[in-house]
C-alpha cells in the first residue's frame, strides 16, 4: 500500500491519520486537544536546549503513531509524515518563513522543508509552511486550499475555526487573506467573561428556539456594534428573554454575523465553505439569514478533512 501519515496540528487541536494515497481513504486516526499552543507551553516548561526542540515535538507525534500501530497491529516506520498547520510557526517545532501572497493554488510555489528520519523518530517529515500578506497570515489553510481544486474564477474560501480565514482567489492564485477571531472570541466570552454564567452549550442548532436565537444573533451581529450587543447575552438571561441554551446560540450568531457583515456591503457571487459538517450547519444558516436581506447565494461546501488530505498529498508529490 502506498500511504502516508497526515498530521494537521492546529493551535488548539492535533489530528493524525493513516491515509491510503491512491484512494485518500482514512484507515485510522488519532485526535487530541493538545494543539501547538499547549505543546509550546510544555516545551517552555521543559527548559531544554533549542536543539532538542524538534525531537520534543516529534516525540509527541510518535506517541500517537505508536498508539495507532498498536490498534492496527502493524509497523509504519516507512511511511512519511506530511505535517501542516501551526507546527511551522514560531510556537512549533521549526519556524519556517511565510510564502508571500499571491501563491499558486496548484502548490507550485508553496514553501516546505524536509526533516529526515532519526533513530528515535523513524519517519521522514515534510513540514509545510504558511502564507502571508502585508497584514495577515495563515498556516494550514494554504494546504487545505491546495486540496480544494480551485478553478480560475474569482472565489472566496472561508475556513471557520479558532481564527476564521477568508482567502480570496482568482485565476489560480490566492491573492488576499483576512482573519476573524470568531472562535477565540466565542471561547473567551462564553467561558471566561461575565457572560459565561448566561450561556450553556446546546445540543442542536436546528431546534426551533435555538435556531431563532441564532438568527437574531446573526441579524444583530450584522447591524449593531458588537461591544454593545454582546452585553445583551447577559440581559437576555437577567430578564428571562432567552434560556441559557438559547443564549449560547444567540452569542454564536452574534459573532458569526459580525464576521460575515462585510458580505452585505459587497457582492461576492462565489463562496466556498471549507469546514466540517457541524460548522457547515452554522454558516449555512448564517448565509440563509443574510440572504433574506437581498439576493445572496448559498455557498458551496468542501469537507475540510478531505481538503487537508488532498492538499498535503499534492504538495508532497510536487516537492518530493
């Protein structure tokens, strides 16, 4: 079997998958909440010398590889690890320079480096770097974009998450990127602010009251000042206007609406969401609400897991 180990190491999550290269079939996977930010904190606490940094990070990956090998009862020493995300940042195992935009979405000019296998980590690594504009950066999304089979038309690709990215493409090139701290703001407000006592995580956005609260949040996010409207999460609870679960969806809508409000002022015909199904449910409904204010197309959907795997393999085949 021709295969590889796909490693997507984000700020707040770690994902490792064994992939059959010809079909892109996922044979096995290991996931963790130990993202690069947490790993970097562990590294600083270890007080080790700088030359031990790469082995420190690869040892983290090695633990998940061994767990996968034990479950499958196979050895995978010969397989390359293709690593994208924040591992190439200043918090990661080896900081790589950003590729200046524009960059070709066929991955012909993506920056990456090889890290050779060692006795303690018997896997060759391809570490993929990020991309930047004069005022913004991305790491991981450039790989996912390569896996999206971009056409020559003008299109915006939205990658929701802790730091949601909007990447603008045309004629086979990524030409601009904007970051929205949607996920991080939601975490801060819902867990660490005065609003935390007014929200409880819900189970399903499609429940009627949850959806209505989310729609109100979208409308308020697109039309009002966030610093003022976010306090309504507290007064919604104080005045018994919304339950804590409904408030959870109101706050979510408020932040996503703030992220997407520029789409009401500009005409963007071609939009693709690159995300998982849960994220798609939120953004699909958000764009549906935006569409009530005028003709607005529902974005296309691209599964982010598939985009990551295909992008990593395309870059690996191009560079190796």
